[in-house]
C-alpha cells in the first residue's frame, strides 16, 4: 500500500470525509470539518516520518474565517532595492540567534520583523526554561539541537552578559511503577547526553519546601532558567554591533521565485533583493515556506497558558518540578506536562497548558484554561494560593504535525533555508539551530568554505541591575550617574537610569513593553499600575516626543493620555 493510500484509509476508518493527495514529497489534505480538533486529528493521522516529507493540512473549519494577521502601520519604500547577502525573516529567539551567528562570517546580513520589537511572539511568551531534554525521543532534531543548545547557554551568558541559572529539574514519581522505569530513562538520557541522577523522598524535600510534598524521583541538573526576551534582545544587539541591519515594523508579504530561486522579497517598505533567505517566522513559518514555493508542512497553533506567581512563593521551590510522564512531549496533548517552573527572576510559573486552536496570534487567556493550569499544578504544591498569582499570559506554539523542528536547506528552492516549526524547546535549541543555519548560509554566499568575519566581537555589556548590586557598587554608580539613584518601578526596584539605558539601546525602544522586556519595569506585583505613567514620561522626554506618541506595544496600542508629569489627565 502506498503512503497516500494508507492515509486515505486511516482517514476513512475514522469517518473523516476529506481529500488526501500527494504534494511536495508529502501529502496535502483538503475539505471542511465542523470541529478544529478533528482538523488537527486528520493532520496527525497523515504523519509518516519515514515515507513523507510532511503534512500540509488545508482542511478548513466550517463557518470560521481566520482573523487578519497583525500588520505594521508603516508604508514606505525605504528598503526598495536593498540587497543584503542574507535576509532572516523573523526576530524571535531563533531569528536573532541566527542573525548573530551570521555576523561571524564575512557577509552582509539583514533581519526583518513585522512587530515593533524583537521577541514579541513565542519568544516572550514561554517558561524561559533551558530544557534538559529528558522527555525528548532520541534521533529527532529537537533532541539534537536541545542538547547542544543547552550547553551553549553557558558561553552565551558570559559573552552577552545575560544571566542564566542552572536550577535543575526534579521529575517526581506519582505512582510506584514509575520508579521501576528509571533504568530505561537513564539509558535514554545517556544516549541523548543528558546527566540525571535518582533523588529519594527525603532528599527531594531539600529542594521543595512544601509540607505536603512527599515524592521521590530523579534530578536533571542541566535544566536551567533564562529570560528568553532578554536573551533575544542581547543576541540582536550583539548582531547589530557586528554589522547586522535590523528592521522592525517590516513584514514580508510575498516573494518572486524564478527557476527554483528566490529573486526578490516584497515587504511593506519596498522590495528587497537578498541572495539567501532564511525562514524563522514562528507560527507563520508555513506561510513563508509557501511564498518561497517549498510548503511541505502546516503549523497548527497550540496555545499554552501560564500563571505568574509573586516572588514570595519562590522559597517553596528552587528547582523546576515536573511530574513523571512516560510519553513526554510526544504523548497525548503534546506537552511536557508543565509544572512549577522557576524563572530567572525568581517568580514561580504555573503551566503551561496545551490547547489546539485555529488562531495564530490569539494571546487572550481564558478563565477555563487558567483554572485548568492552576488546578493541575497546585496539586504539586498545595500551599500555593490563587492570591499568589500576579498575572497570567498565553503563548502559541508553532507546532507541525510531525512534532519536530524543520531545520534544513530547501531541496526545492535553491537559496532558501528553513528554521521552521520551532516549538518547545525552541528557546533552548535556538543557539544550536543558529550555528548550523548560519554556516549553511555563509557557504552558499561564498560558494565554498564559509569566510570568517575577522572583526566579529562576541561580547555585549548588559544594563546595570541596581537591585542586585552591593551598597558600595550602587553608591559608585549613583555618583557617576544620579539617575541610577531614582527608583521608578517600586515593585522590581528599577531606576530611571536603567530605563534610560534601555531606551538608548542599539535597537529601537519607544514603547512601554519594549522597556519592560529589557529592565522589568512594570513586571512586579502592581503590574505597572504605579510606574507606567512615569515610564511613558521618561521615554517621551528621552526621544523628544509627546507622551501620547508613546505606545504600550507598537502601532494601535496607545497608552491613555498623560500630562507632562506622567499623571493621567
Ligand atoms: C507556552 C509556551 C511555553 C514554552 N516554554 C519553553 C521553554 O520553557 N523552553 C524552551 O526552550 N522553549 C519553550 N517554548 C518554545 C519557544 O518559546 C519557541 O520554540 C521559540 O520561542 C521559537 O522562537 P522563534 O524565533 O522560532 O519564533 P517566534 O518567537 O514566534 O518568532 C517568530 C517571529 O517572526 C515574525 N514574523 C512572522 N511572520 C513574519 C513576516 N511575514 N515578516 C516578518 N516577520 C514575521 C513574528 O512576528 C515573530 O516575532 C515555549 C513555547 C510556548 C508557547
């Protein structure tokens, strides 16, 4: 039986009356169904990693019209005729990591991002966990890039002045039989080059100060925490320092492909003529692949909701807690199961959930999903109360039906490279994906060996974090610049000097959320209730614009009008 015959049979057997045709080395499904879960189920039934390049699922949901994609307001021709060697599409952690790696080579690199800043999509809406990778199946791209990426974080942290913490992850047993499987888990971990060791119930109590916590399990010491948005910003800043041209508010809208080669890329700011194009467009990576005429996968967005707890909850657990799951991220629901997660800023996170949804940019959090997360994860640590939650958010994973990353030189379109379908653990894997992708692009440009950029400087200096300084260090800094003595965000102890340093950064920073991602102003208990008007005022004064022109998060997100002193009028 051929692959297509097998797919048709499987779909029919489940009662789905939809079409299945051969398409670009895989299969394309067509038709219309009444439930989104059924649409996704059809895609899953069509997966055959050995015989198919991928599943393109064009089955539509009856009565559903997709929401329009968020687009930048800017319309000009400032990039018309611009011809970089390599163009990266997407400024998430994957795109910015690739861009930085590209600047290691002698070539002209550019990055376009449709939003007002880097890291606004998946890359700022996740757990910030540097995964050990214990739940990943051997021999997939996820595990290959996760293991290498995890190790690269120590170097990146040093070079880019972005803190990481090896918090470890305690995977605990909730049933007796689970302990018996440990030798198999250990074997898989060794195969994937992941250190683990058993932890008794008594020892586990040293990590988790919850009276009700009475589980043994195993520890993955290489798991850690990072701020995914700060790391993306740092990667982008360092790339710009090394010659990257970075354009925000710039959206790719089409491509001209002739004789299997991308000739030009259309944007809202004119037509660009790159020699090589890299797809790092997250939940829209299948749309970019379609423009480049190499669509062989479909993103089915999977939303995850997270609850952020007040920092006072941190002493309850200083390591990430996750339930043992035999199926890991390849099991039912396709999530690692979530847990109680320690962030780099010592808030705890509860989550994430996993829900298939047709919308790619829906960041709304529903009560139902939040309840689901809280109920599931507080069962691990009953002392955590709802009143400990200071905020919540949702992020959308860029899942393919194969549930693996696509990191490849296109076999169809000659000058096209894909870093697509990068769902979890994409933060962890990004530095390793970037190494491969940039090297392939550099070789394409030189036509042989990649030529190093002798002037590449891997270092970047971060913004001083006043609240973490010793009194002597703080005094010295304030003496050199009194703005570092003026606290603006009381909850997080962020000073005017830090906010100004963010606004003066090498990237465009003219919104409240862009400042927040860089220095945490507004991320504390009051969620900006007190400091937001002051932050608006500082941005406005520094940029010489009126407070009304300062947005929360780019075009169409005006902050309420403020007076000169930053108070509401
Ligand atoms: C709830 C949740 C929790 C997670 N937790 C973890 C974790 O703890 N650890 C971990 O390792 N991973 C985690 N992940 C996965 C991780 O967040 C992603 O894999 C990673 O951020 C993907 O980065 P990216 O750059 O590929 O995509 P994105 O960050 O989505 O960036 C893609 C960018 O492309 C831009 N773009 C799209 N179309 C266009 C266009 N036409 N023109 C220009 N720009 C365009 C978008 O605006 C976007 O900024 C989690 C994900 C979610 C949703």
